[in-house]
């Protein structure tokens, strides 16, 4: 019964909107078409930003640039008891949900979900946002050119969440 109710919510909402529109003598189809058109305009406006982020992520992954960036800091990480396997995740998470999920799946496949890196990756994945991607899409959608402090605040929050994940796992809390 509950499944039936849950599956019926969207069709009933659509039916309710149509009935209210008919009752108030509004052209529901015209409003629908206008809404779809404005949605397409948003997609058209944010597409270049999505394309740029997607290309940047592909280049980072396929060229091995992530490994080159991480190579000099691996000795420091081992002294701090931070698995080097989570660093690609830390770099990719602010950029892309899909790329960061791929990094997490690699950690799970190679080290296991219950490993130190697996636990850290799970927390990082759930506590961090795809900050750069989200800000790019939102600012592109509304046409803003200056992010003011949004990117810095978002990346600081991601950094704090990552450090907290590392501390929680290293302290044995999780």
C-alpha cells in the first residue's frame, strides 16, 4: 500500500496542477511549454561550464597528472598516517561526483571498504561536495561572473571535512 502511494505522488501532483489550471481557466499547456523553454535556456547557458569541467577531469585522470602532483608529498603522507590512495579522491571530489566515485570504487576494489583508506574515502565522499562543479553550474545558470567568496568557503569546508575524516579514522573512532 505504501509503495502504491509513493509511486502515485508525482502523477497525482501533475493531475492536481492540471485540474487547478482548468478550474482557474489557465492555459496549462502554454505554461508547461514556457517552463520547458526556460529550462532549455538554462541548459544552454550552463553547458560550456559543464563541458570545461568534464574535459579538465578527463585530462587529470587520463594524463596521469594526479599522480605527478601527488608524488612529491607521498613521504609526508606516510609520516602522517594518511594513505596516499585517498589523495586522488581529495583532488577529484570538488570537481566531479562521477570521477570521485570512480576513485572510491578503485580504493574499495584494491584495498577493501573496511581498510583505513576505504573508511576515509567513505567519509570524504559523504562529507564533501562537488564544490567547483556545483558553483560553476549555479553561477553559470544565473550568469554571475564573480563568485565572491563562495569557492573559497566551499573548498575550506571540503578541507575541514577531509581532515576530520582522516582524524576520525586514525583515532579509531570509525
